[in-house]
């Protein structure tokens, strides 16, 4: 079965514009006003809102109708952009002045969408569809990470999260999680007595760098492959860069993830 992502995106865009929050509401007000049935809104709208609209309608009926028709059109045409803005407002810092000068149609649309959340639903759907093809391409660049010995459920979850971060384009987060994978896997791999010594020495706060230092100085005691520290140190360096020196590129994240997986194979051989 072939899945046509572009077709899915087109269908979503069509449904989103047709069912944009507030469009039918604005069109209904315009139509009732145009056809002389304005009074039917009295049982639907709050009294203070109805009185305000009635006053504006009496002042200039044609302009009132045209204005609500225009709002409906703006809601339809601007829905996707508004949906993306709605999602971005939750993911980035918002200056206090950004709340000013919001178009009237957006204010109405956001208010009418308060319970349905169609703005967020559309934004997430479009964003995730756009991620599919790049994620598929990145996934084809990896192979299964086969190990001889088990580690822990927590290490498996860390690896899963690191890999999914890479698939979805969260490259800096991928490198940070790669460090967590190796930290957890090393702790599980150390002999019990040696592990207790390390926990005591670092007061239960040993970093990956601390663990690699201890492993490198006690390879015979731990029984860990001699090639492990070198590969794991590359992961640690990349993870530290991600934390302290800015965002990583896709190539850097891929190399970090591949090194982490190779290190796990050496550690759990």
C-alpha cells in the first residue's frame, strides 16, 4: 500500500478551510442580517452582545452585513496561518506587546474555538504530516541495534526517545538523550561493588564523563570492551556541545546517535 502524504495534506487543508472555526457563525450573522431576520439572534447571543450588534446594524445595515461576510472569508483564508500561530504561541516566549493589534477575526475565531481546539488540532496534524517523509529518510539511515546482553527498561526508553528525536528533527534533544542512554547502560553494566564505590565517590551524581573516566581506568575490573570508552567519549562530547554550545545540525545528531548505538553494542557484547 502506498501512502500519499501530499494527498493527505491537501485533504487536511481543504477540510480545515471549509470547517474553519467561526466561519459558519459569521456567515450566519451576515445572512440573518441581510434577510431581515436579525431578531432571531436574540435567543442565541448574550443580551449585551445582541444589543451591541443591533446598534451597529441599525447604523449601517449594508456595511454590517459586508463586514461579517468579510470576517467569515478572513477566517477561512487565514485559518492555517492562525493555527500555526496558535501552536507557536505555546512553544516560544511571547513578548507582552504581542497580544496587541490582533485582527478581529482571530479574536473571534480563538474565542469560538475555546472548547473545540480545532486550531491546535489542525496545526499539529499539518506539522506531523510534514515530518513524515524526512523522518522516513532518517530512519533508513539506521540499522537495528542488536546486543548480546540486556540493559534496562529505562535505557531502552532513553534510546527510543533519542532515536525518535532524531527522526522528528529535534537534533539537540537527540544528543542530550544519547548521553542519558549511555549513563544508564553503564550503571547497569558495572559490577555491583564497583558501582557502589562510584555512587559513593560522586554522591549519586556521577555524570557520563565521570563514569567513562572510571571505566577507562578499570577496564579489566569491569570487563568492558576496550574500544567502548573512545566511542562513548564522542557521544559525551557531542552531548556537552548540545547542552552548552548551541543547537546541533542533523549530521551531528546522526553521528552522535550512531556512536551511541555502537557504544551500546560494545558495552553489551
